[in-house]
C-alpha cells in the first residue's frame, strides 16, 4: 500500500538514512563526500546522540577506513592506543601483548565522541541534511523502485514524506527498519547466553594501562578505560537483575575480588555514574537487504559486548554500503549492492563465533559445572603456552583475518 499524506509534494532524495549512529552517519558522510544527496532521520536530538554512553574499542582496520574517508582527524589526535589485555584468574595475572605478537593495536575512543565527529562532518562540514527528533517514522514500498519514508516533523507536527531510490536502515535493534521485516523476507537467528552484565561507569581513573578480564567463580568482571577520568566496568549478574540490587559497596567489593591478581595495585574507586543491566544475546538478520532497504549496524546484527565488536561491525557495514551506493548512483553496475549482504555477513558470523568462544572463557568458571570450569582453564592455559593458539586469538581479537 502506498502512503497517503497531506504534504503538498513529497520531496525526493536519492538515499534516506534512518538512524544517526556510527553506521548511518558514516554512510551519510560517504555519500556527501561524493556529492550524493541524502537525508538522515533520527528520533533523538543531536545533543542526546552526542552524549549517549556507548562502547569505545575500535579496531585498527576501522580507524584506517575512517581516515581514508576524512573522518578520523579527532580520533587520531585524541584516542588512546592499546597494545595488550590482561586476564586474571586463579589469583594470578596473565598479560597478552597482542601488539608484540602482531604489530597491530586497538584504539579506545568512546562512541559519543565518534558520533559527535561524524555529525559535525556530515552537517557542519559537508552540508548534509539531518533531521533530529522526528517521530513515527514509517517505511513504504520497499519492494518497488520508488520507496518512501514518512515521519512526523517535531516542529510542525505534520506528516512529511521523502521519496527516494534507496533506504538505509541503521536505527538499531528496536528501530522501525528491522521491525518491517517479516519471516517471509528474512531469517533472524538469535542466541541467548542466559547471563547478564551489570554495566558501570565510574568517575575514577583507569586502574590499569590495558583492558582487564577477570575470570572468577563469582562471575566475570571487566575493566575498560574510557578516558583519563572515567572507567567502564562490567560485572556478570543474573539476566534481568535490578541495578538497584548493586550498592556502591557491593559493586566495588565484587570488582576487587573478581579482578584480583598477584602484585596488582588495588582498583581506584569512584562514584558510579551509570548502572544498567545488559542481557547477553546475539542476533543476525539474513539477508541484510529487502528490496530497496539495506540494513546496517545493529539493525542487521547484534553481537553482545563480550568481544567489543559492535561498533566495528557497524563501520564495516557502512564502508561497504556507502561505497556501493556511490558506485551505483554514479552509473555503476550495482555489483556492490548485490554483494553487500553476503560480504557483510562473512565478518558478522566470524565475530559472532568469537564472541561465543570468548563467552565460555569469561563465564565457564561461574557456571557451577566442574567440567565447564576445567575446559575454561584449559583454554586459558593454551592461550598462554601455545604460539599457534595465541596467534589465532590475536587475529580474532583484532579482526585482522586476511579474508572473511
């Protein structure tokens, strides 16, 4: 059914991007850099998306892709490079120096800063059309050559319609883009881990120069630097747990216990400025396209923060999709659009498999199953005694496989 509207004349633009996260904004920037018109629609305000707390680990290939597209100036000037991670289990510390092994590293740059950079580049530098705080976004006629997107304008409360050639659905797990798909159009594969993570932000400087993974019978704990003044922590907890069950004293007691290691300095405590429970699950939408709709980022796949892969997959989608749209709209043959879903999903499934493997390492000892605890420690011992196992782990941890 075609949309009806009181708008006098729908506006046409080659591409409508739904969602102003890393994926949507990167696609928008690629299009604008090639002088392709597009409109980015976002249900939140610009101020909100620039402050929304999210992960901050970016893989080296992703930074290279941003730099190639003129989107990494602030990142390169302000981000921290990380060259190692540290596992703590059995009261001991085991440092894994992946840069010494591979010559590669991670960058730590909180997602709100990257989003701020991408919004600035798209709107203020490249003159892109971004419409924030829109309501009631709907997608229409996606299986035709003339799709459209309608929404309610926040200023006038009137319905507006954008006709287009393509729609990029980058509005996340709960967005309208994913919601329009029915089982006849796409398969959604889902995996639930049956655990929760209490996600914490502490007003405290990092207590280590690298990421810490605590493997403990009480449950997993993680330490990730966000800035010189703020640190991200994670604590394994029951799924659906109430964050209010975790008082300041209980949080820090568990963090000290689960992240203890011989000779390690005590954690620097601070005020907890965020507490929320994440239920660990993954999903993958196959294919990532339907008609003229192309999904990107969390609209197409969610990988639990177990391996810090989500933002990287969103950027990978955006690089492939932005380049393919530019090539087609510039008169190309459309091969990039035809191959987009398959090319993305190879990396997506590889990252999902690694997340599952790493989840067993993180959580196996807390399962109450002696067999799982034994195999968990076997995996960890192999990681630190076998060069082949170390090289394989580093390749997956850094996302550096030659082919996906």
